[in-house]
């Protein structure tokens, strides 16, 4: 017989799905260097405590704070038709001093 998943594993599964991708841009690189903050593309229904727990679980770091911004999709023109890109959510994650995330190697220092 298969065992029913425990609440802990369900929570860990949810946390593994919260972070979608790091946002790599000129602004996010600048913020990472100056303020020790990292920017992530997250699922639209993620909460700040979930994002904090997900970063701590996946990167083995300690999170100081989380700020969230909802990015509205841009209106784009396709020939004579107007369309709209999807809206998405991004999270600014500040780490404690001495903590770092290295996306190139996939490990933390």
C-alpha cells in the first residue's frame, strides 16, 4: 500500500513550486550587488512567508525580508489586433549580511 503524503511533504512540494525563475536584468544585478537583494519570478498566488520559506529551503540561506510587486502585462499590437501579455508577480528577497546566492553554480556561500 502506498502511504498518504504527510503535511510536511505537501508543504515542501508547494514551496518547490513557488519560485519559477530568477529575474536577470541590469536592475536586478545592481540590486544584488548594492543591497544583497535577489529578484525572483514567483507564482501569482504566492505569499511573502511562502517565498521566504522557499528561498531558505532551496538555497540554504537566511532571508531578512521579502517585498512583492505585481507586474501588469503590457498591451501589444499584433497587426490590426490588440493583445495583452500576462501579468506576473516578482519578489525582491533581501538576505542577511554574509549570505549570497550564486545562480551560475547553483550553490550558496
